[in-house]
């Protein structure tokens, strides 16, 4: 059985991670991604394309709309996805350390 993954390090994973602290607007998510990754910048169009995709998948949802700024939050499906992806990232980090040590 194939399991859908957001691929750790991908825009989708970084958005889910940014929302783990609570609801946020798109611009706040963008700032949190920069802080979490020590400088990785996701362009606005890429960010909003990923946000629309995550809404369609049911991983995040708009909870309020303040004019031009929509506040988004993780759904229970999004929390489960983030937990699964975080576990995958931990496994990948161990594998990477082992392989790098052999170089």
C-alpha cells in the first residue's frame, strides 16, 4: 500500500510544521518557515498554491477571514500527517547519518 507523503522539507511539510503552534495567516506562516529553517524563503505564489492544495486535501482549514487575510489551522488529518512525516524525517536523518559516516 502506498502512503501519501508531503516529503519532509517540502513546502507542504513546512506549512504543517508552521501551523503546529496554532492558527496563522499566510504571511505569518511564511515568517515561521523562515524562522524554522533558518532562512528558507518560500515565494508567495508557491506558498499559496501549497495552501490551496493542503485545504483541498483536508490537512488545513480556514477558520476566520479578516478581509484580505485568512487565518488557517491544522485539521486532525493535518496533525496526523505532520506526525507521520516527522517520524519519516527522523528515520531519514538516521539513515543519512549512517551513510555519511561511511564516506
